[in-house]
C-alpha cells in the first residue's frame, strides 16, 4: 500500500497538466498509465490562449510556445467554392497575452508536460500500470493497479482519484456513469501528413462544405498538415484501412504525391457529456467526462480547463480549510460550460457536413447574407462562454451579476522600471482584488480585510502609466502597456474585480458596500 494525496489515472495532456499543477502546490501525487511511452503520432492539433495560460501557470508555456505556430484562420467554402463563413485570428492586443489560437504537435506538447512533472520529487509516475478497480471511504480511496511488466497487483491509497483515462474510461465504467448524448455521431477519416514537395495548398485552414465530400484542411506547425474527411453513406471504416484507399480519397483535396503520410485513422466523432463528474472522492476529467466533434478545436482546451478548475478547489479544501462542498462546484461549473462548447462544435459540424445539395445551397445563401450584413461572428473566442453557475456572484434569480463568470484578462505589466511580464507571472496563483484606482482597493473595512486575509488573497493596482510607488497600500502596483485591463474594466463599468485562482471573475464592485458584500459572500461559501 502506497499513500498519496491524489492519484491520477491516465498520463495524456490532461493528466500531465494536472500532475504539474498539483506538484507545484506540493501535493504527493501518483500517476498511473498503461502505455510505456508517449504516443508518437499527432492527435490534438489546435488549442487556445486559455489553455496556454494554464500551461503558463505550470511554468511551461514558453517552452511549449517555441514549437507552436499561430492559427492562420479558417475559411468555410460552399458548394460553388465561394467563402461562406470565416473564423479569423482575434486581432491584437491579445486579451490573455498569448496567441488566441495556436497549432501544435501533440507528442512535443506531451513531452514538455512530462518533463515539467520531473521537477517534482513528490510526483511519482508509474508507466505500464493498469487501473483495475477502486473502493472508497469518506476519507480516502484505495485503487488496485496491475503492473503490466509482470502482472503483479499493487494497491494505492489516495485522498482523491482523478480519472483522465480517456473516452473509454475504465474508472467511469466502474460507476456506470450516465452519458448525455447530444445527437452527433459521424465517421470521419483523419489523415496527418508531412509536406515533402511543393504543392498548391491554401494559406489558411479550410472547411470544405460540399455535399459531394465534406472535409477539413488544417495547417499545422512546420510541414505538418491534416485532412479530416467525412465518410459518405454506404462507406464503411474497413474501406479505408490501406494507404492506397487513404490516398485515393485524399486526392479529392490535394496532390498526394507531395505527402508522406504520418497517420491515418477512422474516428467516430461524438457529442457526449457525462451526467455526473464526481463520485465521492473520484472525479472525471477530459475525455472521460466529455467528447466533442473537432470543428471548434476545443477538445484539449476543455480538458485543460477541467484541470485548473479542480486543482484550485482541491487546494482550497486541503490547504485553506475550505468546505469539501466546494468540490461539488467542479462539475456544476464545467459541465454546462462544456455542453455549450460541444453544442457549438456540433452546429459547425452540421454546417460543414451537409450532404443534401439543395439544403447546402440554402445554407450557403443564408451564411453569405449574414456575412454581407455583418451579422456573422468571425472570432472563434466569441463562441467560448463564461461561467453561468457554481462559485460566482449571482443575484436572487441565480443569474451572474455584472462581470461574474467572465475570464479575467492578462495584460503585459511591469513593476517600476523592470521589464514587462505577463500579469499572472507577477501576481501568483491565489485570489486577487484588481483595480485601476487606489481608492477602490481601500474599500475593504477591518472585518472584510480579515476575511480577505483568511482567503490568502492579494491586491493589485494596475495603472495605465507609470506612477510613484504607493507604499501605504498593501498592493502590488504595476503599469500596463497596451490598455487591455483598462479597456476591459471600462467595458464592465466597474471599479474593482475579485478574481479566482483559475482566473475567472468571482464578482465585481462599484463601491465599498459591494466589495465588502463580495468578500463576505465568498468567505461564507468557502468556510461555512
């Protein structure tokens, strides 16, 4: 029997991110993984600035970013080859100080995450170990594991277990968890290839919305390119088992003589969300909790959001002494957030995959009209919602109050004459009160200041221009260079924001009474 604070089942991107975040906070962690090494082929290929911000919290973002490229944007092409919809990069200044959407090679990303885990002596990784079963009490869980090298059974005890073990999660299966099917079930051929010769290809990603053969073209880093091709009625996965058959269908999109195929597989694209994400001391994460079509590039991003959401709450319970009921808000927050994104991804999949030509031409006319009228949203990030439930400030009708549940921006800031840094690198991982005015941060009275201290929160004053040091204020004073925070604060029409450790806004305040109420409400929820 080996004892840990957290046992992580699965060592893909979600499990590795979770292990890094827990290791940074000093927790004793075990990670078990069936495979002997990282899968060496690309799978996920797109992620966003929120995921990179979490990698930044792991201290790994700069290393990861070196092997990524910005997303070039996407054109949706209709029946006649005309552009009917666009997703283009969000223009600078970037609200989170990272490329809003970026492309990567998954084995490289995973290697960096695993190298990060090696920094922590108290995090132990067990490759070629298979989850068998678990049992739990009110205080801990016991996990039975088979060592694949020799078949020996081992027992691990942990205060918490997190299942990051994929779409066919054995941990989830033990609980017979119900799954909400959002009615999207299609077979698509996924082909990764390296460019080995000059060939004419679009500069951007393309969604080929043509009934004769819907498909997707993705521009990866370096010479990596991907095609996702919808299987047509009457076709079977077995029809595409050979390289010859793959090249034949791929020839509908590109001259295949220029390509060295790296990987090809038939995937069944699903839209699924598991009904329950917590079973006592066991939590589901990533593909074990949700699966989505790839048309919004959010599968990996959702898993990374899961990780940061759960970690800061586990830390609040274990280190700050917060109520264990806080852990219920993990699923309360993440499930509807994921469900919205899955629904958006499904809707784009239906646009792309329409097989009826008459319906496709009607679609083209409608989308062209929306573009011409300026009604078509072209920025991918606008389809990513904030939080609507869980631990955020809400009114008597349970609706989020102004700004609550939105993602806090990350301006480039400096202290004094020091170089500019991304905001999170200077402020640390805890609760924050952030304002652009000295007066707002002084609104805490003695009682609310004591409660804020129990939360181990920090205060930050963000100025738009350099200002003499304000030693009388117990706050970090920084200067931003692009006005990102000031613009964001003005749009919210507020004075001070209370930010959670995962950088979602708990609530905002325009006056002293509102700020004191915010701190009191948060304190009440966490500790009573």
